[in-house]
């Protein structure tokens, strides 16, 4: 059932408009914040990451930003920049690192369908190991204060929920329209989980009641919010030049909630 749900989710995500994202690229180019590429290496594997630093005086909380099923796109990097704008170190790992046609990552795939297919082949244990390596790296930075959170979108939303089951020092996990983890893993969650869902995204939002029941039974904190009229992927779709009003409204409200929650860490 879980595998079937993830397959359906990938079809939904793949059906969304993911263009060249010139608007996202333009926003990144205008950002006053320092963003750079870094390689996080562990064992024989290297994870290519985009990191953005906030313009603040004191060491900051770090947030791992997990991309959609399309890989580390310009929008995913601009989302990291937005997190940094709020005062946090944002690091967005390319979990497709090393899987591209030339051994590179997301940018080497000729189209979104190819990236989606590659995402499906990623071993779960590799994803966890990648995220743990990135977490260790960012926590150790001189500009970091030692606090760590994770946020993800679409496929990345599901991975952020799953990472909460595998990383005990997380202060919070922010799940943007992603599926819940396996029931057996929920007991391992040590941090509060905050959900952001679209009202017109029944295949994902339909999982909320069962997840609420499961998390409550396990004694875990799970606080979902559903944004009426918004579809799947509204955080990206709400920023596009042709954004529908409901997606744009949900995007704005969700960013406000997200930033308010981050401020309480």
C-alpha cells in the first residue's frame, strides 16, 4: 500500500508544471545573501549541496531543505534562499548526486521524467545516510548554533517526515504535502512534526486522519494545517507567474506559519 501511494504521489508531482523556472533563477540572482555550492563527503559518496547564509550577527539554526521529486531545481534553491532570508542557515542537498547521465546530479537529467525515474531508484538507506552527513556538516559550521530542523516539499515532504524517524537531534520537521512514514518507524520520532497540506490534494490530505491517530497513540506531536482550495505543490505553484489565487494564498499563509514556527525553536 505504501509503495502504491508513493507511486501515485509521483504521478501527481510529475503532472505539475515544472518549466525552466526562469522566474526562480532571476530571484536567486537578485538575492543579497551569500549562497554557494559545497560538497559533503562521507565514505565513498559525495553529496552536492546548495547552502545559503542569513545576514545575522549571531550563530543561526540550520534547516535542511529537501527538494521535490524533480531534484534540486532552481525553485528548490530559491526556497532555501527564502529560509535564509528569515534568519536561518539553509542547506539543500541534491539527493540525486552521482546519479546523473555523466555522474553528476539533478542538473544533468534531460527532463523531469528522467529525474523522477532516478528518484524512485534511490535506496532509502542512502537517502538517510546523505541527510545525516549533511546534518553533521551544517551543525558543525562556525556560523551554526547547533540547532537543526528539516523541511521538505512533495517527495521531500515525505522524506522530511521519514528523517524525523532517523535523526533524534532534530528540533522540528516541516512536512509540505508529503506522505507519512511507515507505522513502525513513528515511535522513533523525537521532535514535533508540522504538516502543510492542500485542500484540493485528496490523495495526500486523506492520509492526515490516520497519521493524527498514529502520532497521538505514539505520544508524538503532529500539527497539520490544510489550506482550502490549494492543490499539490502549492508552495512552488503559488510563486509561478501564472499562479492561481488559491495556491498563491496558501503559499503566503504557509510561509508565514513556517517562519513563525521556526522562530519558536
